[in-house]
C-alpha cells in the first residue's frame, strides 16, 4: 500500500479553475449545433444542466461522426482514433459513437465524454471504480490515476493495453491498480452487483481508510460494482471545491437517491439517451459556484 500513499502525495493540486471551465464548457455544449443523424439507431440525446433546482435543457439528435475504425469527432474535441490493438471491451451495436464513448473512450454518454475532455487537465489525480477503455483515456488527460477493479483477469488485460499504449515504466509512475473481488466471488444479478456486503473490500479498500488525513481527489468516476456505496464513498473523498464526479448508468433504480446525497449548490450536468444516463457533478463551496448561485443549502 505504500505505493498508493506515495501516489497521493500532492493530491491537492488547487485547480479551482474547474468551476470556470465547467461554465465555459456548458456554454460550448449548448451552442454546439448537432448534425441530424440518418441512422435509425442514432436515438435522441437529452441534455440538461442545473444548479439549485434551476435548469436549462435541450433535446437533439446528432451524429458525432464515426468511421470503420470506431473514431469519433466533434468540434469540441479532436477526433479520437481508436486503433484495434488498443480497443477495450465490446459495445452493443446500438451504442454508437454518436451516443456513447467508443472502445478507446469512457463508456459514458457522448456529451458527458465531451464535458470531461474540457474539465480534466494535467496535474489532476483521479480515482475510478471500474477499469476499461476509460483508464487509458483518463491517463491521457490527468497526471495520476487510482483504479479499483473487481475482476483480476480484466484488470490484467487493461494493464497490458496500458503498457502497450504508454510503456511499462510510465504506467508504474502514474497508475495504481487495486483488485478487490466480491465475496463470494460469483455475481449473478444487478441486485447482487449492488450489494455493499458482497463488495465491501471493493468499496472500502485499505488505502481509502476513513481518517483525518483522507486524500482529496480532483476527479472520481463510478462505473463498476456497488455503485451507490461507491458514490457515498466518493462524496467523502472528492475535493470540496473544484472536484469532478461522474456516475454512469445513473438511470438504474438502485441509484435513484444519489441526487439527495449531493449538496444542492454543486454544479450538475446530466445527459440521457434511450439506453443510459450519465451525470457529472462539480463540487463547489458556498458562494463560489458561479453566477446566479442560489441560497446555500
């Protein structure tokens, strides 16, 4: 565990400009004119942002551009080429690059990926529950990443791709992996996958012990097992101001209470399509959340 503790040294990078970047990114996303998709599987994306109960929403059908290589393109983010040798996992055929990140990006809704691209920056330290294509993508944007994964074989595959993409020595310096399988190891249903009792070690890994010197992460993403328990843990670990928190598949019934757990003043972006919802929050202290901040909760 000493390697993890060393990784977390200097975690408070003081990146309060995340608040300004969120507001700028939101304006950019709202002004982006989506092109009409002719694909019958393109679906409709509903995006909204809110603070203290206020909201501004748009609905659109758009195609962010995809080719045979699974690349995606948008004026807000350079084209993401996804070479076959670096692709991670599979995507259902309906989960097109117009709706979701491709096999070299986080498996989140498309505009949530665009938002993260505009919010994340070098100097940040991140924590993710659930390894995958996201692991490579985050390490291309932030300085250090801690990944918690329940499946040892899957973690080994992701590690091999990271070493291929970045080199073994760079990975040792910038990435820390914690494998914590469920007890007992078999997971059969969504209900079991949400069980804190089954995934206690996964949620409460040793280096995240609750103590006075807790680390404060710049960025946390939840896209694995026991998501509600991980979300509650993330609220304790995220920086109180300027921290970025993402929850994928937020439409699941087991996650319906997450909104009541987050301070109302936090900045929020959420996007839904016919298959999933992704929510991104940015933490902010009272009086420092930006224009038109409502009363402190």
